[in-house]
């Protein structure tokens, strides 16, 4: 904590990426950036906690059908079948691609759900006046590691590739996955980490508590 960049008498801000401590700029609007690592540190946008809460809840509701229901139905040479996120992961496990299956399960299945749960709880606590640092930390991890849109992209590419040799029908799972990706994308856009940091700092200041986790 001795990493002091500027000893200002006013409010200070700590970079969430590299822990550099800086004096808060006087600017009333816009964003500012960490001079060492370039992370975005501040913004004057307001947090619409209830909208984020609703979007996170929507994404969570869509999660189960997006993972379990068929994304596409394939029909070729009289045989037919369907592909879902869960069946792809189990197929990988059966083929002894254990590591790939674990990555698929982690980034496409578990992390998006964990991230939306963390966001949901964090928004509810923020709305109630709390300082949910641990939940926001999980939300941030999800921003880095959850990538359900990759599966959507893969499914769409496979659909166009297979479409030439087989007959395909889009499944409900694909639309749920699309809804999940869009809801999560908008929620992340609204729940900007820089805005969340600012709220936590304000609450710390209000509570007269400089302790950081
Ligand atoms: Zn930094």
C-alpha cells in the first residue's frame, strides 16, 4: 500500500488493475485512465442497478434452456440428431478430450451462470446500500472468462457449413443462447467496473472506512 503516486489532500482513486494510487482528477465528466497500465478508472455515468438486475435475471433464466435444449437439428442421409451445449461437452468427454471438455464447461456453461449470479447479488446489495466487493470481484472474473458468445458463433458457423450437405432446423436452445448473450452483453455495458469502483469508493468515504479487501 506504499505505492503512492500522488499525495493529494482530496479524494484518491486506486487503479483496480495495478493498484497505483492517484489523485482524483478535477474533471466533472468523461473518463480518465491509469497512467501506468491504461485501465479506465473513472466515469460519471450513473449505475442503473435495477435495469442490470433485470438483465442478469433474464440471462440466468435463459441459461438452463440455452445449455440443455438443442441448438440445431441435423438431418442427413435419413439419419437425424440434435446438438446442444451440454451434449457437445459430454461428447468431448466421451472422446477423451477431457481438458477441452473442462474448458468448454468452464467458459461456456459455468462461468456465464456464476457471473450473472454474482452480478444479481451485487446489484441487489448495491441497491440496498451495501458494498459487495467479493461479488463484484466474481463479476469481474466473469467478464474475463465467460464467453458464451463463442458457442453461439460456433453454432452459426457449423450451421452454414453443414447447411450445404444436410438439412438443418434451428432449435429453441439457439434462441435462448442468443437471448442470454444479448442480455449479458447489455448488462456488462451498464455495469461498467469503473462506475462500480466509484460507487464503492463513495460508500467507503461515507462510512469513513478506508479498509480495502
Ligand atoms: Zn493501473
